[in-house]
């Protein structure tokens, strides 16, 4: 093979020449070189093939090979020979730890996860990036992996509970995916005392023969201190909770009110009676609405806070907002994406103050069809800060006192409600899926102690605003799509073939059928939900349909939104709390300025990376919020041990089932060992447990009566037992921790 000819054809030579004074072969070219080789190659052999003899080139090559090994593009064996992972039957991926001590490798290239035994996990931590080889199939039919090399450690520090036991000091991580204790040498415990919640920084990573060693860097506080659950979540999920000094410097130049000079080139709509409609506890206001009747139907204005005028691309503010990706909402607390100066001040559409906004103006006919949509910059003045409760009381219940108080706004509010009812018919036609899920609100009393957990009831005002925001989001997606501007669409895939097969089998057992064959639409889902609405097992049907759905994501590759039934959908309406919305605003403003995709700051590839990042921060926020809510619910149930409640089975597993308490909305586990003295068989397809002797069945959606028997705050777990069933299970002894002797 003529290597010299091949070298001259490096497709990335121009890029390398522009980035380096003394360029060498690109990573892509080196990997292509290996794909043509049937043997592993040493550093010297690679240099010879590339005909490098200059010292600077050789050193640059050495560093590049080390970097490629670090990033998992190449692997180097003990004899110093390099090769491709794919040709060596090796896989690169991320480790997912399990509380029981084993783990899984999620391959970077996709495909089936690999099981990692407890022995393999001794030298690993959750989140590590590693290279493994497939060593066989375990007894449960899973591919099993063995660690070849740890490429990158994910954990730098951990938050957990400090313990001192028989002279040994250690931290038990709060994140249960980290199943190992972190050893703390006596000289590294600082001010920590037994039972404290601390932050510990890793000093030495685990091996097959030694545990992780760490040093205490911060004592957060006592275990049950008010607000401790949020402090733990912030550190566990690496949530940025303070703003850098550079941001304060950028904010210092902003006026407290919008100056008239900022109105230039904007449409003045301050006289229109736009209003914000949000929850009672809302603090930042992204959107305001106004509606009026026209000969063709209605004119709807959705005015959105103009964050992009204050957060300039590439600024310190922008970099921090991108890093955060979104605001994180905890019960009674929030970690904002933007500083309060903007999120609650200049950007927030507060009542009776001038605000910059971007308007989506829609013309809609009586068939719920959007005849025209346009976007423009404006200056507005909110005429009222209304709540969902107040608006529903006026437009649905005709509350005389409220109607009199807001009589100047009432005609526009009534028109909003009329338009909403028209839009509902359009929603039904396109087949959007309406899942009736129950969201809860935690009500705190003194010292952040929970008084009660209540359901959040969605009235017509909630649904009305939701429908208007969906219309604006669709209009934004279509506007940018028509102009070929890279944008982070909000996409939602339909069910996978595997999930669909499982779903259809389960529905068949219930005498139901999902339409659409191998490619069901949102309309097919919606039709099935309507058919099942009056059935006693309607909750069960909704649950299995919901679990068959994929997770929504951000990507510039537009495939539509399955759940809403739209071919085009983006997030435009919440730029104060979501970074993708800010990107959409920048894209719209770019088009309004008469510019094309070629001059837009972001490329398609940029939007791929930003979409993946924002999808990741959204999942991080959801996980952190669930973790805090689980902690608070456990704390709430601690004084209810022994009490009996009605509940409904929400999930069935091989080791028991989970049930949610009626009117309290707290989940707990009924372990299979507490069901009596017979064996139970688990049927995953039918989501049920069946007793071998009694034929007693526990199925998803069944009503049960349970007693609270145990609450474990550290593990966020609540255990129930069925009322009236005599448990044969013996209480578990306290787990004996394996200690590592200090030398």
C-alpha cells in the first residue's frame, strides 16, 4: 500500500493546518489508517508509516495518540501496540451503578447494555467512562463485560453521611448508585462529626483491592436540618447554584427599568390589555396573552419575554445560562437559569411596567385553523397579574366580585375562553394525546415541615394557556423551518417496535386494541383513551399507554411531536427558564433582520450539541426534583408508621409491587415476602403477580389497603404491608459493612 499517497489525501489537512503551526495527520486519518491494517501498530511503526522524523512532529504524534487513547478512539495494550476498539472486540461506554453493587455499561455506539459484576465494579464508580471486553453470557442471558481500562473518572467529589465506627471513619454516598463507602483517613475528616452530611473530595480511586479514599472538604449540616434535601441534591447532581462574578459585572450596567431608547424599531402595544395568567406561587412571568374577535375568527397575541435582548450570545450570562440549560424547580425553592435581576426583574412580564417582548400574532378561524402567523419585536405593559384560579372563576363560574374587579379586562378574557373551546375541537381532530395525570404540591409549615401534600387541579384557565403556548410553539417551529434556520426542535418519537409489541400484547389481555397497526398515531392513542375512559381499569390502560411513550428531546433534526400530533414543534414560550427557547428567539430575530442561515451564529452541528446538552440538563433537573420530593415524602411519612391507607398499585415487579396512597400521593413498596407464605409468579407481559397456591393476583391498577411499616430517609424508601395479610417475612438484620483496615 502506498502510504505516502494516502497521507496526502487526509481530508482534514486544511483544518489541521489552520489550527497548528506544525500540523500532523488528523485523528480521523489516523483511525482510517488503522482500519486498513490487520495488525496492531506501535508508536514507532505509526511514525514510520507517516514518514515522520522531525522531533516536533514525533512529539505531536505521541501526544495525539495519548489523547486518542484517553478519548477511547484507540486502545494501547501492555506491549505498547495501538489498535481500534472495534477491531479488538472492545466497547467504550459509561458505567451505570446499581445500589446492590453490580452495574451496567451503556455502550457509546448504542446497542445492548453489558452487565458488570460486583467484582468488576470494585474498581469502578457510577458514571466512569471505560473500555470493556465481552467475556460471556451470565446465567440470566445478559452479555457480561470485563474492564480493560478506565478512560475517565466521573466522580470528583461526593455528598453523603459521615460515620465513625470502631475507629474507622467513612462517608456513605447519598447517591445510591455509588454503592461503596468512601474511606476518610482520620487526618482528613476536618470538623465532621458522626451523622453529619458532608462533601468529600476523592483522593484515591478504587481498585480491586482498596476502596475509594476521600477527604472532607465541607460540612453541610445535620441530617434532618430544614432544606438539607436541596443542599444534597444540588451537590449530587452538580447543579450550579451561584453566579460567577463576571455576570455581576455584566448586570451592573443594566438599568432597573426599560429605557425608552430600547423601544426603537419596536411595535408599541402597551395599550392592548395583555395579561399574565400563572399559578399563585409563580415568580417569573414569561408570557402574556390577548385575544379579540375579528371577521375571520380571532386575533391572538402571545407576547413572550425578550430575554435575547439582554442575554447576548457569547457573554458570561449566556455561557452560564447554557451551562445550566434550564431552571430547576424544587418544592418551595428554585435554582434559576438567569439571575433574579433578569428572571424576576427586567425580563419578567410584571404588571404595570414597560417590558420588551417578542410577539407571536396569530389569526385563527372558527375551524381552529391558523390562517396567518407573524413575529415581531414589541414593547408592552401587562395590565394585570392574574392566577389560573381567578381566571377560571371569571370565565367559567362568572364570579361577580372578580368580574367586577377586572371588568375592563373581562371581554378579552371571555374571548380567550371562547377561542380555547374552538381550539379543543382542533386538538381532537389532530388526535393529541390527553393523559389525565395527577401532579402534587407540597405545602410547608414552620421550619419547612410538610403540612400536607395536595393534588394540583387543572382548570380551564390552565388548559387555555397551555393551548395558546402550543400554538405559538408550533408557529415558531414552522417559521424557522420555512426559513431553513438551524433550531432545537422539541421532538417526540412514537413507541419503539419492542414497546409497541409489549403494549399490544397487554391490551389484548384486556380485550382492547390499539389502532394503527405497526405505526400507530397520536390519534390512535387518543381514541383508545376515550374508549377506556369509563372502564374500571381506565387508570391501568392510561398507565401502560404512558409507559410505552418515548422521552421528548431537543434536536435540529425535525421528526415532529408524536404526543401533540404536530409535524413541527419547538419551545419558544419560556426563555427565562429554558435555554432552547432562548436559542429559538435568537433564530427568529436573525430571520426578522433579513439574514440567512449561512450567516447565523449556530450551525446544524452546533444545534446537535446544544440539543443533547439541554436534553441532558432537563433530565438532570427532573431527577434532582424527584429526589428532593422523595426525601420530603419520606420525611412526611416518618410519623405515620403503623397507619393504614387505601392505595392503588402503580408498578409490579418480580420482588413485589409499588402502591400509591390515595389522597396523599406517596409511593411505597409491598415486598413479595410480605404477601404470605406461598410463592408468587411474576408475569411481566401482563404486569401481575399470581400466587401458586391461592391463585391470588396483584395487578397494575388494582386497589389495595396497606399499612406503613418502615421509612428509610437515607434510601428514599417506604415499605408497606397489605392490611389483613399476615407477613411471614422476618425483619432484615442491619447490614454489616465490610471494613477496610487502615495501614
